């Protein structure tokens, strides 16, 4: 039975995380030194903290700050954000366009680097790692699902899913076998030899989910995974993500502005002007 077929049973028995309180305090301070160094984004703002789980956290982000600069214009995208995520959690990051939700996801997924603060994954402070070590950690522990699917058109579904395994050093045979296993898991085993143009949008996104899982990550990050899908396909994708989290104990952290998507998260947090509001489950 596929993950989608098991969804109703697993979600009935999934543990919902308990929420702790959060506090706010002035934390980010602007660094305006005269030595020509870049100005820190720790601008006038206050901390938003959400520690949502009683179990030991899988990922902890503390006091994250990020400012983007365009000439003389500075935009504080993150203002002292603190968040913890437990193993197997499903977390939705909501908020309006420009609120900082995708920026936060990029920091948590180690795609970008915050100007201030730290991120700890399974006890390892990633700020102390070299670029090569960060890349290896991403391959081992993190998976990514993008809004635009990011599939290579000339490759089959199986070949697309196998790519991260090949990058991690698996043989071609091992990679293809693992890819087929993940495609079966998301209900697309029979479509393994189809190219992206032969698949629907929902099927392409499920191929992307399979690709994100092929190295058996601890955390899966998804940026607006249903933005380009019709309502029926979006529902299938979100049910797949929720079921994978429950069955495989993979933490799933996704960004969405769709109210319906939040129903699949045990915890929802909202970004407003770079600050993280209280979470609710």
C-alpha cells in the first residue's frame, strides 16, 4: 500500500506536539563599525521564539537575523527568530508575501547563511562547518522540495530521483534501486520511466518528494509545494507529505500561504515582517 493509501490510519495515530510559550525581547543590534565590514542585520527588532515540542529537538535555530541590501536600501527579512523542530514533526510556516517565511526556510535548510544567530542540527552547530562539510550534511540529513519541481526534463522520474544518491557516492545500480523504492512509496512506481513532460503537475511534485527522500534525510523542507497545483493535486501532495512524516518519522517543514495546507501540520507558525509569531497546533 502506498503512503497516500495509509494516510487516514497514520494521521489518526500521529502524536501532536505540545507547545511551549515564547518570549520577545530586543535582541538584534545594528553593527555600524568604521572598519568597512558589512553591517550586521541585527537591526532594531525583537525576538520571536517558538519552542514547540517536549521531545529533544532535531533542529534548533536561535536568534536568526538576515538583512538583504539593494544599494542603499536595507530590508530586514528575519528579526531575531528562534525555533525548534522535533523528529517527525510537521511544521507549516505561514505568512503574507514578503513576510520572511521563505527566507527562514532557506536558513533552516542551509541553502543560505544568516547574518547572525546559529543553527544546530542533531547537536551539531552548522556555523562552525566548512562549505564542503555543510554540503555533505545537506546530502546526508536534509531533503528539499521546490515550488517549481526542479526536475531535469531529459531524465526519467527514476533517474531524477536517483541523482542525490549518486551525489552521495552510491553506485548507479544502488541509486536506481533506491529511487524506485521511493517512487513506490509515493505511489508512482509505475511511472518510473516517464519523463517530466509525461507527468501531471501533481505527479512531478511527488517525484520531487521521492527525490528529496532518496538519501533518507532527517528533515524535509518544502517551499510552497502546492503553489502551482490544482486543488485535487495539492491535496494529494499534502497528504503524501503528512503520511511520510508520520510513517518515516521525517520532520517536514513547509512554507505555504494556503489556509488548507495548514490542516496537514501539527504546528503552524506565522511570519510577520521578519518576526515569528506564536505557533499553534
